[in-house]
C-alpha cells in the first residue's frame, strides 16, 4: 500500500465494526477449525430428492449461509463456498451412516464464483455426477429460486475403509 497509515486506520475501523456486530448479535468467533466444528459451520443437510434430480443421479443438500462463512463485505466467502461444495460431494459419495466407513479423497477442484452468495439465507447445494466419468461431479450453490451463485467441477475418489 502506498499509504500504510490509511491501511492501518481502515483495518482498525473494520475490526471495530466486526466486534460491534459480534457483540450486538451475540455471535461467537470460530476459533477451532477441527472437523466437527467445520461440519457444524457448514451445516449441510440432505434434502428429499425430486424426480428430476434422482433421474440424473444428483443429490440435493441445504445449508444456511451465516456469519462464520462470510467475507468482510458480508457475502459468502469463496473458501467457505469451496468447502461447502467439497462437503456436498463427500456427502453424495457417503450414503447415510457410512461416513466412518468411506474415506473421500478430493483430487481436483475448480470453482467459478458467478455471483456473491447472500448472507443469512438458505442455499441449495446440488451435486450431479458427470456422465463422462465415475469420479467427476458438478457441484452448484443455488438460491431457493434457482439462481446460480457458485459452480464447481470436483474430482473425488471414495475409498472403502476396512
């Protein structure tokens, strides 16, 4: 930055506003990024399949985008969007109750952020296997009305643990 004093002032101002929001809404900071706490933050829930999704072998999930998943501008953070897509592919490959028996390895992931994911809203996460491969999936974050926010191509391999 050409003006370090301005950058310091802006950072201090932003941190003050962030502390105000944390205190106002009684939010807790996410300090522990263990597997369990990250799954709680993502809060991915499997939805009942509709006929179109089941016809293509797709899985539908729902997540609520809120404070720990936001960037400083108040929209869904890119890293949390990518984590949400990865978690949805993992859940797609692990039928209910088999998370401890199947290890999912994501080998490649490319994500396009088409629109900011709005905060404090439920979002649909849809995972569809691509027809040309048994290990590549199309994962999308959409609004309830179907507006596309994030699209990713994820290559994942499921390993059966013995």
